[in-house]
């Protein structure tokens, strides 16, 4: 790949741009100087930067602001949210593509095994979520509106979060495999956190939509991520890079493993292709 250079850099947020910590609050959302500078070197070179996260849209615009994206005079930023189910431009936020599905059967199946689990669906109008019970502090952003589960998933949605603070990530991995969760795709987070999405929807499918609008292909993309919800993106991209702290199955899907987030691994990888002046 000596003559290859990315034309688009797709960046996960939590665990890639930000160092996720237990009991996190919004104060943890800090972009380090090496990461900030690396992102802007991508733009200086005329390449595109796209944020791609499992976060809902309102949880991603803050990160764009911290990165000063887009820059003054530049086109609006492309953002892939909700694990690919929502693609929007910013600012102002304009949803340009959205995939929805009937989540009720899958949610019911999970709750049979985890009846005390928390359920959330984005409520975009208020910049928050409809939830069956309040989530632990720092785990989801914005207002939480208490709602019955039947009403939360009573109409098509783009993504459902199911969280059981009393279970483990491995519990959810095994449950997903056992249930099959027909009619939906799912991904397990670092904890007992399950994201349900429409079949075939992932960060890769969302980025495919962005590339089509920009006249690019997967071969033009450098993608960096650390979670199970990054696996499709890492295998799809021309170069997929896992963060150093990622679990083994994410590392196995990647072309390369960079340093951990606490050692600015995203900046290390970006600098390979967009080095600092004088380097």
C-alpha cells in the first residue's frame, strides 16, 4: 500500500477519539491535542473526515464542535450515527438517510431473559431518549423520558439500546447467539449493552452512502475503531485499523492494530498517512 493514501478517514468516537471511562460524564469528552492536530492534517491535505459512531445524532454534534468540524468556509460535515442507521450533515443537523425497523419482537425476546433490562430509543425532537427506566449517569446523553416499553418500540425505530447493569458483555454475546434475533442485527458493547438495528445496517453501510455522495469507494477509506460495532466498518474499508485496547475479535477484523486510545492511537495511525510538518 506504499502508493495508497486515504481520501476519507472514518473515525469512531468512544474508545477511538475519546478515552472511555467507567462512570463517565460529559466532562470526559476531551479531544487531546495530538488527535485534534491529526484530524486537521487530514483536512489540510484535502481529504474528508467522517465521524462514525453508535451514538445517536445529538450525541455526536458535541464531538464535531470539540474538533471544530467543519472548518469555516468548508462544506458541512458528514456524520454516520446510530451504527449506520442515520446519516446526517452538520451544521445545522440535517438527516439525509435513515433506516428503520420493527424492533418489538427482538426487544420482547431479550426481555424474556433479562426482564430488568433498561430499554432506550432516541427521541430526536428533545435531544434525548425514551426509556423504560433511567439509565446510569453518563451512559446516554440528553433528556430521558420515562415510557412504557410497548410505546417505546410501538413504531419503527432506527436503533434500540438494551442495557442490563447486572449482566456482563459475555452474557449478551451468548444471548444474541442463542436467540438469533431474527429480523434485526445486533452488536454487543464493552458492557452488557446491546444495540439493535435493521438487518444489513452498520457503520459500513452508512459510510457506503457517504462515499456514494462524494464519488469515493471503500478502497479510498481509512477507518479506525475499537468496538464490536466497528467490525463491519474495519473489514469494509480499504484500510481498517483497530485501537490497541480493542477486544481480540475486533483486532482480528482489522488490517492493522494501532496504539491504545490512552496513547493517542488514532493520531498515531493518521500520522502515518498525514505526517506533521517536518516529520
